[in-house]
């Protein structure tokens, strides 16, 4: 009925009809925000029909991850709630730089909501320490001071043993640092916590700082591939099928290729569809020079 790992040049509401029921593990998409005037990118769409199709194609216990802004975004979240989806988390994408210096308030973030169809928990994902701290020198300095202070005041053999044992949370409040859990408070050694983060990575955060693709972007609202990779790691495993009904520049597809997931995409605009197909083929050529690139799916 429909091929995996292909971007289709058609209206997603038509294309999604060919996707079998309960066959998609995750929907990750960036719909038109509907606040730009006289822009071809802000095509109105039948929101109720769209989210009904999303619910139909999703498997039991699966996620929809939605970018948005303004009135339409809050309306979409309410529509999903009314359809039986469960809100799981809100993520803020910190673009680091503002979108435009001409605005009264510089916009440097976008909001992402994660909803679950059924009952499934967000996956635990570890991010390399240097990636988490790349734009936060004060935190790096603070972590370094904690570790140096601990080494000066404790036996090195004890430190090695604690590092080998990993991060241990103690309910007896034996340390000054406390963290909250569902069952109450726990304490942990702050220096060991820092060392553990450097060694094994940090848990994903609800504010993800990734620089916006500005000069290399082929689409005005293009999202960074690394941002999408990190979102995918929260909601589905390798080998899963990811749907992006508003594919744009195919960043979701690129993120799927990089993280060993299957993808299905729809892009109604012929120009961006052709550019996105070229982008995917260029990546596949780099990854496997002898691999045959796929041709654009016929326009429908």
C-alpha cells in the first residue's frame, strides 16, 4: 500500500489513507503554524481529519511528537486530549540565537509536545556530557570545582570505588544534595554525580539547546537533524517506523536514517519535495557510495 523510507509528493491527508491501521510507531511532525500571512508554507489543513488519521495509523502504546507555536499549537494539544491521547511531556527547543532582530521580543525557542496513545513511558536517553554543557561554561566550571574539592578531601581509592559502583541514591540523606522522586527524597554525592555524567552521559533535558540550521537550510522552517534524533530517542527504538506528514526538508527522514529507523514522509510542495529527495540521496551516497539512490515518488 505504501513504501517505507520514501517521501511522497502529495497531500498528507490523501497519502495517509494508504497507511494500514496501527502500523506506525511514532509520528514526529511540524505542521503549518497558521500565523504567517501570504506564505505558501502556511496552507490551512483539516485539523480534525488529520489527527483522526494520526490516531488510526498509530500502534497501541505509541507517541506523537508535535512542534508548534501560538493559538494553533494549543488548539492541537486540546484536540489530541479530546481524542484520548495522554499528554506526557513538553520540550523547549532553545535555538541559541534569535530568529529575527527586528521583532519586539527576540524569539529563540519553539515548543514541542509529546502525547501518548495508550500507556507508554518516555524512554530514558543519555546525552554526552559535552553536548549537554556545550553552551553553559558556568556549569562546567561548577562541576569541575565539585570534583576537585571532593578529590582533595577524600582518599583516591575511595573515589575509585565509588566511581566503579556508579551513582547511588541514598534515602538516609547522607549527602547534602537531594533529588526528588515519586516516593520521596533521595540524596547523592554531587561530585560522583558529576563524574557519572561525564563518564556515562546526562539524562535528556526538557530544554534542548541545538543551533538552528541557518545558512545550510533548504527550507525556511527546517529543524536541526540532531534535535530530531534526540526526540526520536525519547519515543521509539531502532527499527521502528516514524511518520512525518509535513516532511518539509526531510530532516525527520535524515534523523531516522542516522538512528536506524524507518520513515514515511509526505510533502505537498513539489520544490521542497525535490530538494528533500536530493538531500536524502546525497546522505545515502555518503554513507554507502555504491547504493542506488531512489527516485522521487510520483506526484499525486
